[in-house]
C-alpha cells in the first residue's frame, strides 16, 4: 500500500518535527516502522514525480518531465509502451487499484489508469480538476460519477464583488456538500475489504494538502479553538486559489484529515488481520507549495531549515517525508539517514514480482531492502542526479547532482553554478562555488556526463524572446 500526499512539506508531520499540525496516526506508523530522513521525490512537481514512481525512470529520461495539461481533460499521457509497477504486480497475481489523483493521461489516452495495469480506479483523472475538493464529478474506472456539488466549487475564483473580506459569511460559497477526498477514501477502504483474501497493490495518491484550501468544518473546529492569529486569504491580487477565512487553520485541518484517512486504513488492516503481511509506504510527490499567500509555510515551519519549495531543486522542493512499515523487515522506530530517491521504491517493490529484471526495464534506482533491514547501512551509489528543464514560479530550468554531502546546481539559462555542503549547510545558504573550483569542475563534469548518458532533454534557446519593459 503506497500512500502519496500532494505537496506535503518535509516537516509537516509530527514525526518529522512538525509542532502545530496534528498527525497522530502517521506518527504511530513511523514508530512501527522506519523514517527515511534523506528521501528525495521523483521530481519537483506533481506529474513528473508520479511518472517516476509508476515507471521507475529517472526524470532525465522519464517520458513525463513537466505538468502539461491536455484539453479537454488530463495531462500528457504516459505511452502504452511504458511498464508500470502496477503492470508488474498485476502479472504476478496482484489485484491493483488507485484512488486519488492520477495526472498521467486523460480518460481517452494511452495513460488512462485502466490501461496502465490498474484493475480499479476512483478519483480525479486530471490535476487541474483536482484543484477543487468539491467538484461536480469524479472518475470511477472509465465512467464519470456525479457528486452532489451543483454547481461545483471552483478551485480558482475570488470573493463576490462587494463582499466583506472580514465577514466569515463571505466565504460560504467556497463550501460544497460532497467532499471528494471522503468519497475517494470510501472507495479505497472498500477495495481493501473486497480484496482481503488476495494479494493487492493499493496506490493512494491523495490530493491533500494541495491547495485550494477546502476542508469540512468539523475538521476546522479543533484548530479554531487554538485561536491562532489567522488573517483571511482573500485572493486580493486575483491570482491563486479560492479564498479562506482562516487559511492557517484550514491547511492544518487538511493535513489532519489526511492523517485521519491513514489511520482508518491502518485500523482496517488490523481488523482484517492484514497488518502483518502488508507493506505500508507513505511519502509526498514533492515539497511544500510555493504559494505563500495561501499556505503560510513559515508559520508551520513546513521545510524546517531547508531552502525552497515545490518546483525548486533546492532541498525544500525535493526532500520529502518517507515512512516504511514492512513486516519482518523494518525495525521499529528506526531512522535511516542514507540518501534515497523515489525510483528506488519502484525497484524495491518490483522484487515482489519474483522475476528476473527485464533488460528493457529501467535501472535508474536501487533495491532498498538491505537498507530497510539495516538503517545504518549504505547504498552502492556514487551520486544522485536531478533534472528539471522547465520554468516554474520558483525556478528557471536547472539540473543538480548530489555526491555524498556535496550538491551542485547548474542553471541552464545563464550557466550559473551553485555548490553546497549539505553536511554543514543543509539549508543551502552558503554558496561555495567560488571557494571550491576543483569540486565544481568535478561535479559539473559528472552532471554533464550523466545527462549525455541518459539523453536528457534540454531546453532550447529562444532568440526571438524579449522581456517586456518593466512597468512604471
């Protein structure tokens, strides 16, 4: 069972140091298994990271490398030729299901979930559709299922003209009747019940805590009782997601709601006597959101001392929580500090197929089983490579390499280089590129050699582009 949060920051769980948001169930899961504190997401944004998980391919040559929407609904699809972890497990007799946000191909595309090894799918096909937690429909396999939200609550809309931003009643239009994450959770629970006597693979890519700030009132009340200083998010600049009267409380409540879902699933495994033979993995697709007006990540200390957020190859954009509870493998309350990355989990779970790896399958990750047994161990890996050749509000096109404690970033627009020692400077505040020219040359050459070896796609210069003059 793989539970994937959406835009959850490195320090937004109690077991990873969060002090304001309540996550008792995930904290308990961490005590029952292992926390991996230097785990890297597959990429810095949603769809590419999910592609890495499902296909085991590094973003240097994974098919999907950015969030690119396709009309009328969905994202750029993974091709039929890709082999997903769901297909590998299904071929070995596992029943497979996904519940939540897909984002790897529209309803009629090659990336449609049921054409990528899944027996059951319920949730959002399209990432943009998932910006509202009160949509008018969700997908059940290949069918659109209506919800009781008519009209749907848009994910991007402001206060009504003339509405008083200090009056909580002005925010009532952003509440719906049928909360999509609840419906998704019900279906995930039913999948477990229906398949309790069969080996199953449950992929649970939750939409929480990705904005918009939508959460039922009953989850908000405990945080309102804390009486935080919580000024409204009014969407005054007419950009971003829907407003909320108490945005800090809403964000915390959303994460607690996700924790509640996790607790329900873990309790059900206990009730069905499945806990002792079910692997449970929890992580996030990338770092915390960059939208500081909606989400006050400084208030929550969402990335701790790390720098950056979603879209960035700084640690705060790609280092995320990872919890693994593997019966008879992971020690209780274990902590592993060895750097690992999302495609490692493809190869680790792939061992469950009990077949020899195909020469056509990716070799981009490592099997973590020995590390999960002995968290103080190390992996036979010289370096980790990162590749995001796109623009995002938090970055320009960039690549990076981490070799033990050294990390180098190379920006493609101007060939700017930054160098950090993560052992002494995990927050990436002191650029050592000018002081360590030999290390810069070594790591830059390794990064270039790696890009060549995997034929990594690179951005192409656009000489006809001219920036608009600055506004007065």
